[in-house]
């Protein structure tokens, strides 16, 4: 009975360390309600002990699955991210268990030397190891690298490395529970397949993420290259127009004073108004020529609204040109007071460009195959002075499957056009990163647009879908 209690106690400490690690790695603040985790840890430890009493080999995998499932149900984050962070948290706790075991060896030696009673000796050993585990866990999450949590947006490959190390530690922990490897070949093979599968999933996810990141970088390069080419073209046109205007101005600088002098003489010397006709025709011709040049200059100038931010202006031009290439009418509305708070909220402008490009291109894809396709992108400020970006289009409404899985898993209805669904998942990760709100409104008040997607940087992280379909 004492052995059972001691084992349950050690398992309880492992669960506590993993729950605490998940909170720290996910950047979730500790609250009074987290005391409930202590009770859950005791229940899980007890259940795991008795459920695996006959097959101790399943203790590590049970420990991992219970931790991840509880964190998923408790905090309701994205399933993939929860399992990744939960696995890393379990791996760190298991490593701390190994460290505690090594550190406690000298003390264990003293305990075995001084205490003869086996029960007392076991109790002291377990208490020492548990205290060392808790201390090690609390200390490791005070390291700067872990204290700031894990960010999937600014991942430099460290998450995948931590995940592989954690999977390896869980696997080695499983071998620890194997008293005789040769007598359990089937179990070892099954566990090896499971952990190799987990490793394959990790590497595949990294490959997909890297591919999407490369696609974003390539798109940004194309965007900036296109904008530079447009700037060079505009610069050439401006130089030509400036040369034409300079000639006209140079001519007018001589002609207009002469005409003014002639008019003065005529007014002073001749009461006959017929003398003004030739002069009047010449002045009208000059005025018409100047007006034509000015109108031509205005027509050739850039009419798109300006944000006074090079990156945002480049994205607006990119989406405008892409819409024109697909025969789509594009309208851009920029409230000047919306841009400064927007740039203050989204410090990483790559994230902002990603949101604009992904949702803008989605609107273009939705409207390019319909007659009279049109989109609108508006930079606005809400009533609470929160900056927002709204995307309107008159394309088809969202597929039911996309709505059901939005923000949960990758899904697309445009595979034939290169869609993968990863853009929408990345959008929700960015929303979570900046605590922004998402609203999809399919209740059209007029016949101009069929849907609106509004991203508000209001620090509320509200997700809402508004429509009038009975089956949604």
C-alpha cells in the first residue's frame, strides 16, 4: 500500500510539473482557479497507476496523452499547438525527473546508510526526488528562453528541436518501465512505431510551415519588385512630364508678360474692342493647351490612396494590380487616423502584410470567375479607437465545411488554384498573437457585396460568424 501511495505521489508531481510547464510555455497567467489542476493531477496519477498496473510500459504514453487532453479541454487552444506544447512540457518534466534522480544519488546513499527501515527509506527518497523535480521545473521556466513562452509565429526551428527531444525523452522513459526488453518485443515495436510516427508528423509540419514561409517571402519579393518597377516607370513618366511642363513654363514666362504688356497698351491707346480678338484667340489657345497638359498629368498620376507606409502602399498596389489582371474592380479606403494605431498594434509588419495579402487574395479568388466581380478593402477606426481592416467581396459565400473547421484545421475549397488552407490557419495564429478579433458577416444589407471579413485589433480576441443560413 505504501509503495502504491509513493508511486501515485511521484506521478502527481509529474502531472503538476507538466501542467505548470504548459501554462508557462503557452504564456497563460496563473490564477486561483489553477489550484484545480492540483486535484486533477492527483486524480490522473491515481487513475494512471491503477489502469497501467498490469502493463507498466503504458505509463509514459498515458502520462503524455492525459496531459495533452486535459490541457486541450481546460484551455481550448488549437489542438495541434496544444499537443505540441503539451509534449514539450511532458518531455521537460521527464528530463527534470532524470536530473533529480542523478542529483539525489549522494543523498540517497546517505539515506540508505543511515536509515535501516525500508519503508521510511523509500518515503524519504520519494519526497527528496519530488522536491527536486518541483524545484527544477520552477527554475527552468525562469530561464529567459522559456519564461517568454513559445511563439509559433516567430519560430526559428527551436520548437521542432524541443519537440523531437521531448518525444525521445518520453520514449526513453518508456524503456525505463521495461524490465526485460527481450521479453517485450511486440510492445517495444508498437511504441517505436508510435514515436517514429510522431517524429514524422513533426518533421512534416515543419516542412509545410517552411514551404508556406518561403511562399510568403517569395510573394513579398515579387510584390516589392513589382512596386519598384512601377516606381521606376512612374519616375520616367514624371521626368517626361516635368520636361514638357518646363518647356511650357519657360515659354509662358516670356509670352504671358508680353501679352500683358500688349493688353495694357491696347487698353490705353485703342478704344476699339476689335483689336482684342487676335489676342483673345491666342490667350484662349494657350489656356486650353495648359489645361490639356494638366489634365493629362492628373490622369497619369497614382490615384490609389496613400497610407504613408511603404510596405502597406506596396501591398495595396499589389492587390490592385492583381485584381485588374483578373478583371475585378478593386476599391481601397484609407482613413488617415487608422494607420498609426494599426502600425502600433502590429509591430511585425510581415504579419500585417500576411493578413492583407491572404485575405485580399482570397477575395480576388472568390470573385474572379463571376461577372462584375468587385472587392473593397477598408482601413478604419472603430468606435473604441481600435484600428480595423475590412475585406468585402461579391463572390460566393463560404462553404459549410470551411466554416465548421475555420481556425481548427487546414481546409480549402480552391485546391485546383493552389489553395492549401494554411493561410487561414496562419491568420488565426496571427489573431491569437495580437489578441485581435475576427468577424465574418454574410448578412448583406444591399446587393453590392455578399460578405465582409473584419479584423479588429481591439485586444478582445472575439471570433464571430454572422449569417442567415438555417443550416449553419
